[in-house]
């Protein structure tokens, strides 16, 4: 436990800031997903803390999780990670064996602290596993419509295009929907997300067409299937994903094209949204204004930031999400196989009850 | 194969005969050629043949080493599936047998573990590795214990955070061998082989009983004075209806399913059913529906839509059921299911669990088999044959959203629940072997 003691001295100097750690993790590794960053942040938190009893650790985790969730504008993805971490601790402690109640609490602590890197590696490997499962969906001569900047979708498409990915590369075409609102709000002049994937695919010889969101209905007739990524997969099998996914889902259903979602199983989150406006986030997509309101706003110049401390932070428009209900989804391609939307709740039940 | 039910015709009967007298390799070849030539065709016949063949394979394998048994079964299974990739039940049975072997091997390992646990408690100083010469001796004891601990089934979501795989911590172990493989390879206390054979026998029994088990649910689904529409001469459906006919009066509309199955349908309806399913014995003497006082109306397939507005329920048999809830069934089924959807008529599919395949239909077209075009247009019409292209698809793919309920020998399930039955029956590692 040498690492812990040295960590403690560092913690004395400067209190551990889980939010900053989480953001730093996400920034430092563009390949990291939100749930995994959350798990990593919690692991680092445990490294810094001196807690030696189970309930102390649990309490610390709970408080930090609550703090983290409140400080991040979109906590859906990360709550999948924190929940998974907490449930893992609880179930491992209840289970007989070395890490169980009879065993040493330190053992599980050491396991978690020493294997942080391993978790990240596994999470990234699961992306390749999904790509292997999903390869079968992409057939010679097919056209795939996709959107957003999902890394799993990118991995899947690139794997299919790769010569090494299987017996031979699949010859397929991609219609890439580029979002107009999803441009990075910090750098408004940068290219829309997904361009990197588009370039990589074109590099591999895959013909890619980029279309605006308004052309989805027009283009779907030429597509054989829709494949999208997800930020979180909710209990009923629906997905929370980049704004614009819902409408693609509706259109695909109307035109009768299969709509597949690729997502790692650590993105499953215990949430049951009943509709678009039932998500635990605050985003100002619809805003009614009269001329009077606009005049007032320009007088104030800066938008009123008089939100009280308890409130959820508002999600900037460029990161806004929507909810695609399960009946629009043909199948979820995850690292535990191809699932129907109703299988998601079972996976969640397995870890919670 | 309507006109070929002589004793000498190659089929399930001749194969089972061959299995009794010939060495196992000959029997494997026989079944492969039967499958290739489509001389064995009904789902159940194929399933029975596969199960019997695998029983023979296991019997002839003079080893108790489950890893070797798995390899052997996989080998045979691959050849059978390559012979007729569209006959999904063959793969299903192979996967179930593989699952059986794996289960036995794991039981074995657990029993062994508890034994060695007792031993190590009495002599805490002895490293457990001495009990087992195949394990390297230079390992530290905690990792050894982790390796041996019978882990409760880790869910897939937890697998992200779980203990590292033993291989990672033990670079000294040969990389190709999984810890499981190594563990079930050494001398076991139990006769794995006989347990597996016992399990296969249960599968064969299940194949024999499946229709009766399904029929037991008939009274829950067929009510008095209902009008039921069905299609093809599926024995499962016939038994289902007969069971209900014993208690209730209803009407059956039977679509004749021209051109692949109409003779059999006519025979079934009129009660002159020949021994169509080769392995049937007692069933062949069963009374037809009409003798139970059921009104049976025979219609051509083209009249399905016209009749649908009067129908209360559609009951269909199937060739195989896929993991997403879709099914591959006799040609014409999709029209019926679609017509039922338009009229909001419930569609019930009756199928044994053995027809449920873990295969995901990536490409629907590849599942459809094309049959003898001369059934559509006989060769006697020589002039026409030269000039037009005749096609006779045997199967239809019916998407899951057209089916309301599946009735298997385990009960009724919604199509979205089938994945669960798949995961109960097949092991993940066997899905694509």
C-alpha cells in the first residue's frame, strides 16, 4: 500500500477534485468514453483517500458521484460508469471468496487501484469486439447511413473496410450525416464532428457521401441500413444520443430500413425516460422569444446566469441530445452480442438485483 | 418428397439403420450426403439424425477428456453445417451438445475444486499446486487461488471491472491453453462421456415429445367457435388443433400451400395422411380434425386475404426461428402474416425450442432455399420451360414484428423475449464455432 500513503500526503496538500479529474481524463484521451472516465476518476479518488472501511468508502463514493453528476451538464453517460463501479463493489463484497466479506477489504481495494489501466484497455477492446460482431451486418454492396462522431461506429466501419479484418474487405458505401448544430461551441470554425471518420474511411477506399441533416429522408431510400452510436442505453432499450438521432430513427422506421445501434455494454444506464423531455438534463433547444425578449436580452448582453447552486448545469446547444425510443431500434450491437432492445433491462437487472 | 416413402428410400429411417450397423465415419458421410441431396428434410428429422449421429460420435470417442470431445463434436458439426447451411436445426443440436459437454466439464471442475479445498484446509502449508502436476509450481498462491475459485457467473457488464484473466498474470502458462481447457483436461473423477450421452438421449426424447408439450397449451389459445387459419401440413400445428378439438368446437381454414406442400395438406385435411414424417409411428394413425367434428375449410393460398377478415387467429408452423424473433417458414407464410397484420388478427407461431437458432439473420435472402421448379411448371410443358424462368422458393422470411406470440414446449413467449430462450439454451462460446 505504498502508493496509498504517498497519495495521502499529496491529498493533504491539495484536496482531490473529482470533476477536474474527470474532465482532464476525457480531454487527455479522446478515445475514452464517459462511463470509463467516470470509473477512472473514482479509482483515482480511492487512491487519494484514506478510507479503510467499507461503509466509509461507499459513503465517499456516493458523495463524490453526486457531486460529479451535479457538476457535469450531461450526467447520463457518466452515471452508467459510476453505477457500474458502485454495484461492482457491493456485489463483490457480498460474494463469498477472497474479495468477499470474509476476505480482506484491502484486497479488493488493491485490485481496483492497480487495475485502472486494465479497465480502460478492456473498454477499448470491447469496441473491437463490437466491430467483430457488427461486421456481419455490413454486406458487400450495401449502403450505410450513419451520423455523429461515435467512436464505436467509426471502429466498426473501419474494421469492415479493412483487409485484415476478415477474409476480405467488404465493399460498401457510407452516407454520413453531418450535423449543423454539433459543431464544437468552443471552436465554432472547426469542421463538424465525424469528418475525421469520413477522411479515414475515404483513405481506405470506401466511397463516403456527406449530407446535411435535412437530407436524411431524401437519402434514406438509397441506404440499406442505419447504424448509429449512443451516449447511453436506457433501461427500456432506447438510446440517448446526439441530437438528430431520433428523427433518423423515425424516418428509418417509416421507410422500413433497419436501425442498428452500436454501444458498449458499460453504457447501459438505469434510467427510464418516458419521452424527450424526461431526461435528467437541462438543455435549451426550444426557446420561445418575442421581440421584446430579444431586446431585453441584448440589453443585458450576457445571458442571465442566475441559476441557483442546486440546479443542473445547462447543456450547451452543440452537445444537446435526444432520446430514441426502443420501438425504433431493430437491434443493439454490443460487446455481449446482438441484443434486442428488451434485453437491455435484463442486463441491468443482473447487476442491480 | 411426396412419392418417396418406401423403406429403401434414403432418409431418416435408412440413416438410423446405417448408424446401427456401420462405423461412425461412414455414418457421418451418409448424413452429409443426405443433407446435401435434401433427402432428409423436415426440421425434426434433421434434428433427430444429428442428435443420434452425435451420440454415436461421443460413444466412439474413447476419451473422457472434454476438450477433445468438444473438438471432435465441433469438427463433425462444422461438416454437417457446411453440408446444408440453411438447415438451422443441425447447428442448433450441435450447439446444444457442445453446451452439454461444457456443462459437464464445469461441474467436474467444481467438484474437483471443492475436493482440493478440503485438502488444503487440512494441510494449510502445502501449496495446492502439488495436487496437480500440470500446473506450474512457481506461481504465487493468491493468483493460484483466484484461478481455481469457481467464479459465480460474471455478468457481461461486470466483466469490465472483474479480476484480470489468469493468463495475464501468469506468463509462464502456454498461451494457447485457456485455464478452463487446462483444468478439464486432466484426469477427472466422473465419466464425462456417459453423462453427455445421457444428455443427448434427453435431447432425443425432447424431440419426440415436443409436439405433445406444445399441444398442451392449445386450450389456452383456442376458444369455442373461433375461426383459425393455418397453412402447410405441419404436425405440430395439427396436434395443437387436435388437442383443442377434443374439448372445443371451432372452424379451421386451411390454406393449401401450393406447390410444395399441397398434397400433404389435402391428405391431412381429408384424413388420408400418408406416413409423411418418416419417424412418426402412432401419430400417423391419428384421426383428422374432421372426425372430431371440426369444420375444416380448404382454400387456395390466393384466398388468404379475402378470408382474413373473418379469422380470429392465425396459427402457423415454422421451419426455424431466428434469434431476433423472425422466422423462416414455408413460402406463403409472410403473405399470411402480413394479411393478418392488416386485419389486426393475432399471429401465433408454434415451434419446438429445438428450432430456435442463435443465428442472427444478417442477410435474409441467403436463408431462402429454392426448390424444384417442376412443381410449378411441369417439364411436360416443354415449350414453356424453354422460354421462361421458373422459380420455386421453399421458404419465406417473416420479420418479428408480424408475429404476436410464439408457443414453444416451454410456454408462450413474445418475439422480443426469444433472445432469452436462446441464451438459456446455447452457450455464448458456441454461437459461432
